């Protein structure tokens, strides 16, 4: 297609690989390159026809890329790469440190405005799709409460904490939303829920030879901050089961708004996700919003944006007339 949107990826880990797959599912887009801090020769893409370039050379390609999708981490990569790359490209990132979103927005806005680019931040499912649904909920039902539950999902940080326990050979941890808490919210009770009441934690562990099962279990469930504040279950399994059942990165969750309207009629709004792969779904959201960024930039928009600033129709490859006909 002559008018394909030219997309590039900055950073090629699990999220970058997901973006590569997602772009391939969108005929109106073309992946024109991947930029990596690693030696390009050591980076193996799913499509060997796509070139890999050194991150250090990224400025040279500003006329060949319509949208740059940033796939680095929120802790150290995005706060540096975001403002730097907004000088040269329209960008999309998945910055997810909720407490620093306004700070990141300000850091992107100035360079994006100076360069006449659009810099879209905090795109994914939370922040992102969940953020939109929290906004819809509180706007449509102003009298009520919003509840966000995460899971069933593999937690990277908590899994790492499990693996650091003496006697653990391999381990993962899943965050599960409490069925009882969700039922109370869906029932319109608007309960005040503590951290312990909203989520439970489940661990699957392969023991080192000769390790004491009870000592390992006790070390995990009493771990301050990570597991002690929660109801935690530890399951011991063999390596074959671990490899077969615990290698994927599932996640998901619920945003539920419970409120009352008019004559105290109970109303509940709910949005839920059940994801087989967290990075692949996040990547798919980034790619849809990359299309919107290209359209916004083409119409003269500039500056830092979030999902709250993007008209939903811009996410679709369909024309406004097609959308009205097919989906309205």
C-alpha cells in the first residue's frame, strides 16, 4: 500500500516483539525498522526482512518514520527516551507509573510542541483502556464508586521475590481478584475494600533438591510488603508442569462503576479483560493508538496527549462513514 503508516520500534523486548506482531496484523501499517541499544547483529526479529539499527543513530531516520513506538521500561527508559525522541518523531509510549504521569506529560509536551510532533503517553490497558473506563464510569454515574481489580495475572516483581527465597529453583506468582469482593461490587453494595480484601496471591514453586517445603512456604507467606498483607497460597509442582503451565504472561482485570441514578435506581458498568499475553495485548493497544497519532499529526495537532485526548474513531482504519454504517 502506497499510503501505509510507517512505524518503527524503539527497544526490542517482550513489548517490542508484541508490537512487531501487531503491526503485521494491520494492513495499513508497515514496520520500517527497529532501534536497539544492543548490537543490531544480535537482535533476531520475527520478520528478518525488517532492518535493525543502533539506537545511537535514531535521529538520522526522522524523515522515514511516521510514528515511533517506544517499548522501553517506565522506570528508567521512558523518562529519558520520551522527551529526547519527541524532538524528532511522533511517539507513543506505555508509561505506567501512575503517580508520575503529569510529570511525564510535562516533560514530553515542551519538546513535542517545539518540533511540531504529537507525543502520546501512558497507552496500554492500565493505564489506557482501564483509564477510559474509569472516566466513563464516574462521568455517567457521578454518584457512585469505581473499583479496579487486577488479575488473573502473572506479577513480574512478586515472581522475582519468590525466586529469591532460599530453596526455590523456579517460581511464579499470580495476582487474583477476590471473587467475593467482585460479587459485592457487582451487587451494588459499594463496599470499602482493603488491599487484602480485593486480591489474593497464588504461587507455583519448583523446589531445589533437598529443600524444606514448609520452610519455603513460611518464608513466602510471611514476606513483608510482598505477601504478608495478602491471603497467599503456595503450590509445589515439578519442572515439567512448571514449563508446560507457567511460561506464558497472562493478565487482565475489571473496572466496575457502581452507582445510583434518578430515583435511586442501582446501575453498574463493567469493563473486563482476560489476556493470554500481557505484552502482546499492550502492544496491540499501542499500535491502534499509533494510527490515531498519525492522523492527529497529519491534521496539524501537536504536543503531549493521553487517551483522554484522542477521539475513538481515529483508532480505526475504517472511514467515519464506514464506522457509522458498521458499528453505530
